[in-house]
């Protein structure tokens, strides 16, 4: 769909295991938000394996290689053709998606999965917002004077964006350009929790929400929230709430 003399194309993006693509000068602008699986991204100075919650910004004229050596990937994407502004051109960049960007991507995914009247217009609007948010993130903004609050928020967004992936705290926060020790100190100062405590608490709150609002089996909820097994989830959940997941679900049903 055209908007501001540019052609926007939005939709699902997926490639199978074995996929390979390379270019020396990409011919349009594209943003890809990874929903599932892994995508290998390589430039002359960068090599990364992107997974759920990460974003890839491919700018006009950029040189890069993409591949899925062993595992397929799926995501949502926005392609922009006819983009002439300087900000649409430059190097390709991969990053952990900030929360506003992740929210837009998931809104696009919901619209694609359950289309209705006006879906094309809604997707175009979301796609434009996603592109603007992605450019805002990768071009960078100066940190405010309160560095502790800034870095703690960066860490919080990273942890929330990858909440259901099962990835460890150190792996997630490796994408934040600050040492883990400094980041942990800032995080505790601002939230009163360590990054690991925050991640565990946020995951268990999501488990509580799923138990209260869905009929999903405990095993499925464990999988959806990044736990290796229902037994592991049940043990942590009991320690956190004093109830087993089933007891908590029954108590919520009684309240309703």
C-alpha cells in the first residue's frame, strides 16, 4: 500500500532450514522482527544469531549475509520501496527490540492472524510505526543524565522482550552495551531486584495470567513461558505463591 509516495508491504516472513541470502547492495528498506527460530546475520564487522524478540534493520545499499543453517525462522516484516530519505540508507543493523518496537510487531502478528475489515490499512499504519521505531532505535539516542535509570530501563526492556524464550539473563543482557556487573548494579539500584530475580518474577506473573485467563495445560504454559518442564515450573511457582499452578487456577475460578 502507498503512503507518503512510498510503497509499504507488510506480512509474515519465514525461511526454512538451509536458507541462504547475500547481497553487496540491498535494493530496498526492510525491518524483520523475529518471532520464532533463529536467523544468522553477518556483515564485514558483525556476526550474530538472532532469535525471538530481536530485530533486523536492512537499509538501502547495505551489504550482508543471512542464513538458517539448521533451524528455520519466522517473523513479521515491513518492506519499504521508494524510500529516498538518508535515514533509510546505510549499514544493516541487528538489535534486541525495545519494548515499543516489540509491541508494534506483536500487534502486526495479531492482525495478520485474525484479519478483519480494514486490516490492510491497519497493517500499513503499524508497519510505518514499526519502521520509525526501528530507525529511532538503531540510529541511537543519547543517554539521559541519569545513566543508572537509562541502563536499568534498557535491561528491563530486553528481559521483557525475551520473556518467553527461555534464554538466560546473561545471554539476553549481552546485547546491552554495558558490562553485566555494571548493569546489575544499576538494575538493583533502580528496581530493588537483580536482573535474574526480575526475569523470574516477570515470568511467573505471566504464568499467573495464563492460569487465570486461559484453559491451557500446565505443560503448555511451561513451554510458552520458557521453562524446561512443568515440574520445574511447579516448583518455582509454589515457592513464589505458596500454591501449585493447579491450586492457583482453582482459586482464581472460585473468585470468578
